[in-house]
C-alpha cells in the first residue's frame, strides 16, 4: 500500500496539471465572483478563496487516502462515512466556524443552503478529481510493469544466446584442452548463478555487476590469454550504489565482440567514477567506431531498461576516440529510480 504522505504529494502535484487546474479555476472563479456580488462583509472574498483552497487541497486527497485503489465497500461503509464526515467538517469549519470567529455578517457562501451545496460539491468534486488522479497513476504503474515484463522477455531471449555460444566454445575446448574446458564450466556455472539472481531484480549492487563483468572477461581469456589486455580503474572500495542488472555486462559483451572478437587485438579499458550526483562507467575497446549497427539487440534492450528504471535521467552513448578506438559511456543517477 502506498504511504499516505506519498499519496498527498502525488495528488497535489497532479492537480496542478492544466487539464485539472483549468476546470478547477472555472468552477472557483464564479463562486468567488458571486460571493463578491451578493455579500456585504469585507472579508467575504478572502473567505470564498479560503473555501475554494480548502476544497481543492483536501477533497481529492481525502478520497485518495481513504480509497487508494478506488471506491469499494470491502470495509463496509466505514470509509464512506469518514469521507462524508470529512466533507462536513471542512465545509462547516471554514464556512461557518471562520465567519463566527471573525464576527462576519451575511455572505452568499455562508448561507445555510449554500453551505449544503458546498458540502455536496466537496464530496462529488473530491470523488471526481481523486478518481481521475488515481486512474492516471495506476495507468502509469501498469505501463511501467508492462515495460518491465517486456524487458524480462528480451533478457530471456538474450541470455540463452550467450549461454549457447559459450557452451559451443566449451565443447571445442573439450577436444583440444580438457583443463581449460573444466575451468570454463566452473566459471560459467558461477556466472549463470549470478545472472539468474538478476533476471527479475530491477537493481542490484554495482559490486555484483562488476564481478559478473570480470567473469565474462575471464571466460574469454581462458581460451586465448593474448586475446586482449584488460585495464580496470575502479574506486576501492567499490561504490555502494545500485545499478540495473546486466547493464555493464552488456557493454562488456559488446566490447569483446566488436573489438578483440572481430580481430582487433589490443587493450580493453574499464573505468568507473562516482560522485554525489552520478555513477559513470566507460568501456573502451580496440577497433574504430563505425556507427550504430543494425539488427543488434543488446544496446536497444539496455536503453529500454534504463528508460523504464530512470526515465530521462540516465544516459548511454557510444562514440569513437581520437586514437581510433570505440568508447561506450553509461551515466546513471545515484538517487532513487523513477
């Protein structure tokens, strides 16, 4: 269940959207004008404004706190009674209590019939606005869950692809070097156990992600120790931040595949930097950058994963370096995901 404080903040922010704010003003402005036209007290207009503010700030919030999943009677009529009592309490406190304290004379909105109409407007308006905000936010959650489900399906497609390629390599090593094959099987089993932990997790520790990356590099170097040289620059201790599972691993796979795996021998550089605002991961591999490759699924999947997790706050780009190498840069915010 969403904490009440979060519901209050989210509801107030949603009410500021023009498609809700303009109708609210269209209702409140005539009420304030009528109060000014047919009232004889100098505090009449400020009172009308106060009544409108009380309605807008309390009515939809009260509905959403009492009925966070929509109007239902699973608890009997208790919540409905509480909602009605809230309406009466707010309207009578502002519309009857404040004028009495200030010693005000007759005003249009504090007349008994007007107060009864105000209570009705509080209940119906709060229900309408709160219900609309709730529907919108539930729809946003469902959309995010659908995106995550799609990502899981894409991961389920990508991980067997990596597994089959590695098993084919192990089968070849069994014929030429049994010791290397045995070590590869042990490395692969450890790696797969870690990957399975991350299949459904939205985030996991950076340290775990970097361990997975190191296992990937070790697997490639088992067969050919001269395939590439590895240079790692990671703060010690590893920053205690959370990252999307297999995010850096995807960049590492690409670095090997399109660098040493494509015949470009040389050094792979992994650099991690961290400050109060962002975590930055850079991976460089030998071989010039030739532009985005058509048909690839690794980077598009990672981009979708970042969008679902962080919205527009994460960045990923691939470019070339002056030395004729390819560089992938991943920047993740260190605050809470969206």
